[in-house]
C-alpha cells in the first residue's frame, strides 16, 4: 500500500463574501441567535452540501468569513439553497430560514429576503426571517492541494450510560466506516476490513476510554484513499460501549460526509435507532470533531 504524493491544482471558483441582517431570535427573549450557513446545490434529484460556515455567536446581524465554491461543484445556473441555522450545543439546531437562488443571481443582487414558511409571529404574518446580503460574488482562481491524509481528533459529550448498574459508566470507543479504494487491515480485524450490509467497511477503530461519558480519543490518522479520494464520500461513525465478553453495545451513530467532518469543529447527534421510539428521546450523546486537518507527505 504505497504512499500517494500530493498534487497542487489551480481551479476556477466563485469567491463569496456575505452577511445577514435582522435575523429572528431563536435563543429566548433576552438572547439572540448563533447563526451559521449551510449551502446545498441541487442537480436533478441529487442535493449536495458544498459549504458550511463558521458560527457567529450571539448575533442577529452576523458577518461570515469569505469563502469560495468550486465551479466543478456549482454551475452558474444550478439551484443553490442557502440555509441559515441557529446553533445549539445539543446538536438540535433551529432553522431560521433559507434563500433559494443561483450564482448568476448572487452576482446581480446585493440583498435577498431570508424566508421561513413556518415562521409564526403575533405581530406579523410575514415569512421573512431576515435579509441575506452580498459584499461580492465573483469569479476567481483557487489553488487546491490534494491531501495525502487527514488527522481528526474526536470527542463525545453526554453519552448514554450503558453501565449504570453498580455505579459504573460506559467504556466508549468508536469505529469509522467508509468505502475505501483499497481494503487495509489497519487494526487486526481479520483478513481485510469488515463489510457492512451497505458495502461500507471499517477503516478505523479507536482505543476505548474506561468509565467516561465525555471522552476525548487519540488523534486518528486516515489516508485519503480510505474515502475513495472523494470529499463528499459518506462516512458512518458508530460509538460503542466496550464489554469484556465481546458483546459491545451500540451507544449511537451518525452518518455524515467527509466534507462535513472537515468543517469548523462540527457537532453531530449520535442516534440509536432502537431508542428513537421512546418518549422524549433526542439523542444518545454528541460526537464532537475537536480538530481536523489535511496532511501532506
């Protein structure tokens, strides 16, 4: 399994600088919102996340860092869905509103209403939840380095305790599943990685941390080939409670793209499908990406 050298390319892109004004409050009467953006592009029946911004805390008038969208990902007339969300630390973010537009439209317009059809107000029947503003949307060239690997530092908070009898806590570890180009026996799981029903394979297994519901695991070093060299590859992360008899219990899991894992310290709810029918169930804890970086040779 040979190392793959990194490559630098120059790609056509759209450079965007944006902000919002007069967003709805989502954090109570005396607080504001913690807004962030998610940008999706729709091509036929496919809807793909192409960007997620940083969070601007306690602001109804946020300005986000400039960013770029590759022209390979977004064409000028593709439907672009810009969603504005209020961040919550339990992973159950609140929808503020959206702008449906195109790159062509963003180049022409400087101000667009943010709409939320479900918005309710005692004072107005308006569906406008704020306004989206452009400083600029213009053509540019960006230099892109194709990484050899990624280094992630994962943690979790508020995990469900599956060892409650006797006063103990869970002993959590996690596995990452993806669809690699090559099968690598990186951690002694037999002859090759284990396949799932959906043809995903285990590409990484962490150490376990005993008696801890808020663990921080050692950094995980993962080669790009393990994700089919595709940043939009689907990844499943499963967190288990280790048991000495080998019958490890699933605490919860999440399915995200590699692209999402690389974004601005994201937090993902861990869901246990067997628990979803229970009253007041929200999640089985939160998976936190404490750091993520691309690694060259």
